[in-house]
C-alpha cells in the first residue's frame, strides 16, 4: 500500500463524511472540519476496514488521543499497514 493510496482513501472518506466538501489539505485540523472524537473513531475504523488493516487496541487508543490533522490519520494507517 502506497502513501498516495492511503492519502486518497483518507481524503475521499472525509469528503464523503462532509457531504462532498473537499476544501481541505493534509495539514487541516480535524476539529476545523467539524469532526469530534466519535467522528475520528469512526474514520479510523472505517479506513482500517476499507484498507484491510488491523491495529492493536493500544495503537488505536493512541491514535484517538493524538490525531489532530488529516495527515495524522494517513500516517497512522501507513504505520499499521507495515505489520
């Protein structure tokens, strides 16, 4: 899985969640997009399923606490995809 593929999946899902809004980049903060912790959890679970990835609970918990930007989500998925 390439970084571009992961990035595209993250951007597409967020855009769908925001009803087609795509005026954000990798550095956009998730809260600026109106996403709360529950939305971020849903994003992570959906993207893991879509990309066929599984993270350990501790890794997911860390991500829920530290994900602040769109790029954070991409980096997390790339990281767990290496296992």
